[in-house]
C-alpha cells in the first residue's frame, strides 16, 4: 500500500502518520542510545474552511523549513489530507525533549503559532511520544 493510499483512506489517524513515518525510515534511530533520547511529536492542525487552507499550507511549509534548522531537529514533516485540504499533520522528531522545548520557545515558533491561531478550526492536537524499547 502506498503512502498516498494510506492518506486517502478514511481511517488514517495521527497515530498512523507516526507509524508510516517510522515504517518508511523517516524516524529510524541511529542507535539504541539515540532512541532513548529522541522525542516524537505528532500535531494535528485544522484551519477554518478551504479559504484558509492555502495560506495555512504556505505558513506550514515555511514553518517546517525554519524548524528543520533548530538545534536537535532530526526530522520535521508536514502532511496534508488529500480530501480535506484544511487538515494538516506535523510529524517531528527531536534529539531530546530539551531540543523540542527550545523549539517551542524559538521566536519563529511563537510567531507561527500566533499568526495561525485566528485561522484554527480547533485547538492544536499535539502529542508527544517515545519509542518503545
């Protein structure tokens, strides 16, 4: 089954996004010690209507570019629902929890969230994960 087919499938969930990322090697840890430190973050972002979707997509694209430059960023991807174009999922992998917290405090993250806030159809659904040993 291709990634596109998974995205189109109506039962595609945030957990499935993380699973797909791990399965295709986007988040594969280099070693066991690294795996213990890494933090996996999956965030679901819904914006109001199709009108805000194009602007949100541009903002998310730039946010991903900026976030990949943050210290400790291992992987930062933005997925878009191919049917509901105003639904996005961000899949992030950080070297440590501290790297993620520094990212949250970064000026580009605060500015992005502040600008996106009025466009949201629901609150950020941000979930933090660790790999099972």
